[in-house]
C-alpha cells in the first residue's frame, strides 16, 4: 500500500475508531428513539406532547420524525451496539466524503486526507448520534454533487431528492439550498454556461424542502428554532461560540489558520470562495452547534483554491508499502476490538458497560421499581429524555425538546431545584410523586428530607425520593 493510500485509509479509519471509543450520549438520542418507536407502532407522527406533566397536550412539531424512525430501526436490529456501529459508519462516510471532495477538486490523495482529518478534528465535539449527524451526511452528499456539477450537470438534480429527505431528518436542511446558491455565485463569477442550470436547481431545492408532512411550515420551524429564547438562553450549544471552551478554541484557531493561508496564498482568492468561508464561519460563530458545519463547507472552499496539491511522491520501496499495509490492518483490528459487542451488559439498563451516558443504572432501576404507570417524576433536564425512554410509563417534568417548553415552565422548574419561592407547593401542584437528584443537588436533597420526603435509593449517580 502506497503512503498516499495510507493517508486516505487514515482519513476514514481514525474517525471511525474515535467514534467507537467515545460514549453515546442519551441527552437527545433517547427521546428520538422513543419517538421512533411510537411512530412505527402507531403509523403516525406525534402532534402533541404526551411524555411530560408540565406541557402535556401542547402541540409538538416533530420535524425530525424520519431520523427518529431510522434510529429506532437501527436499535431494533442491533440494540445500542448497533447504534454505536451506525454512528461510526456515518462518521466514516462523512469524512471519507470530505476526502473525496478534495480529490474531486484536484488535490492529491495525501492532501485530501489531511484536509478530511483536519475537518474531523474541528467537528469532533459535535458528532453525537442524533438527527444532526444524518444532516451532516446529507450535506456532504450535496457538496459532492456541487463539486462535480460541471462534469456531471444532470446529477445536480439528485440534490432535490437529498434535500427532500434531509427536510424530514433535521432542521439543518436549509444548508442544502444555501450551498447550491453559493455554487451559483461561483458559476456567475466564472461565467460558466451552467449558471442558469445551477440557479434553477437552487430554486427547485427550496421547494423540495417543503416535501414533508408539515409543508412549507418546515421553513418556519427551522428559522424559529434558532431564534427561540428558551433554546438560545438555556442550551450551551445554541449560544454564540466563544474562546471559553475547547471546541470554541479549536474553531477560532481553524478560522485563523485559514485566514493565514489565504493571506500567504500566491494565488488571488476569488470572492465566491471568500463567500463560502464567510457564510460557514458565521454559522459557526452564531452558535456552538454550527461549528459542526464549518469544516465541511470550508473544505470545499479551500480545496483547489487555497490548498494546492502536494508534489508527486517518489516511488516507495516494497518494505514501506508493507509497513503501510500493516498499519491499516492494525487500525482495522483496533476498530473491531473497540466495538461494544465485547463489553458486559448492565442488568439495570441492559446496555453495554461504558458505552452510553448519561444513563444512571441504579437510579433507573429504583424509579422503575417505585413508580406506577402515570406517576409524575421530577428528574434533572439532562436525564429527562433518558427516563422517557427507559421508564416510558411515567411522566417527567422536562426533556431535551427545549423549544417545547415555555419560559414560565423553565422558571418554575428551576425554582424547584433551587428552593426558591414556594417550591413545595409547586411539586404539589404538579402532583409529583418521585424526585430524582444528582450529587451536585445536595442542597435540594436536604430540603426534600426536611420537607418529609423519604430517600428510597442512593448511589454515586444521585438519589431517588418519594413522598413520606
């Protein structure tokens, strides 16, 4: 195996291996799995909330229904091990696609692979298994169609199919028409004869995104989510990206590096390329969640314009090629070992040990044993979706569908945890029978004991309280 092919293999295998080592977060995924189960069981998309006691019956626009069905079908076949393998596959396809974009743009194999690995390094914090990951795969497909549009103009129409599917998977579908619009600007700048064709496909793609059960209102949902104060105020990843955390530092460093590359480039960088970079940089700056899209869009802008092919490598000795093959074989073996199939199962959650989190096994079993169907259980927001999935016969206070809950619900929820106002009366009003606390909520636990609540269970993850 040549060194260039080794780099391409690394661009795919290293992201896959990293994804298998990392835990699967349940914070969002758990409620998507439950929704997928209900959709498959009832053959209907949910339209109102039926899982919480704070907004029970409130309208719910479940725009991500197709992703939920997909994730649930994967789980039904392979369990959480299958979900881990599915995430690894998606990540391998996404960054393998980035490498292919570089090759299509005229870069050599090694430079394309390095571009893909750099993109993975920037996007890694945002690669949790949830509908967004499916959206990222859709974006890479559209980017590939855009990169190939002058060689294969008719294939551009496939973007309409991808965007129609994307609009049923995740709210990021608006990036599809946006990318096509940026491609049109490139065509206008280059005075390409394909400019009109690209413009027609762009306009048609905006209409294709309306092919959902919600019709054109899917655009209202996508726009409203990013402007919802409950979302932007409470969820860190919907707040502006800053230098106060590692993902923000990596993002701004990558922006600075690209700026330096442009400044030192011997070739004049065209304004459409700068437009590509500006648009995706703005998305990354606007919200931490947008950082995931930045390296994918930036890769298209950089390849062939700012980043150039490396010199043709020399012919490598046979021993070097054999060592390269051994490295790839070792990575494949490590990937097989990293699969969760080999890990023991936790009896309380029936999940492989160390694969999923946060999913407190002891507390989950205690709530399942203590609760009756229909009981109201007050749990921390980060666990809300997990208990909706693991103990589906109870109702929780709030979950990860942040946009569903009005501001006054969040204020009352926070007041109970902090002990502000008449928090006991609020629990009475909500008819809460069980309360779950974390180790960081020891003050809350003390207030519950003082108010006569009984501690039913405690372990390192927290405690469960029932009414005295």
